[in-house]
């Protein structure tokens, strides 16, 4: 999809404030409201805008421990029907509420998960009772975030200009 300067400005503005009114958005991007709304709808239909969300403060909600977890899985078939651990792991991860994001990786580990929990006891229960008991998990390595330096959901749209 070809994006012009106005499309990128709309996307950048919506990244900063997804609740902005169409009237205010139109003013910021120097369009009248109708063409602005048409552009936003097109960006939504094309899948460039996936959804609108509220970003919550994990610490204020009592979820103050953030961990990054590297997971290594078995490479051979396990279980009935000769299924591989990879076949089921993706489905399982989406049912674990502690895992807020998970990526298949290159390198030494197969997956990298971002895990948000209340405290170390909650993390320990998740690892011991869920992750390590999952079939095919060979190794788990964790790192804990000590301080938040940068935390954004905004993509670097200036790189596209």
C-alpha cells in the first residue's frame, strides 16, 4: 500500500492518541473531516490500523514484575500422532494470561516471551506449574526488568518518509 505524507501523519497522530476526535485529527493533518475519516477507514480496512486499545499501567494494577523468558523446545516428535512440541506450544501460549507477548526466535532459544506478573512468587508458580510442565520444554532462561528506560507502542514512522 502506498502511504503519502498525510497517511503517515494520521497514523503517527493516532499512535499518540487513539481517542482523538475526527475533527481534531483532521485539523492536525490539514484535511477537512470527511476526507480525513475516509483515509482513517481505508487505513483500518487495509489492516494498517489493527485495533484501538487502552494502555494500562501494570505496576499500578499490581503487576509489578516484568520478565523476559527464553524457551527452548524439543526438536523431535513427541506425543500422539508424532506431533512436535512446536505444533502445540503456540496454541498453549495464547491461553496463558501471564504471557503478554511471545515471538518465535532465531538463535539459541526458540521463543522469547514477555511475562507480566504480580511478584516473584507469581512468576515462580507460572514457571514451575505451567511452563516447565509443558511437554517438550527443554530449557527456560529468565531475565527480570530492573527499570523501564523506554516503553512505547509507537512505530518509527519517520523511517518511512
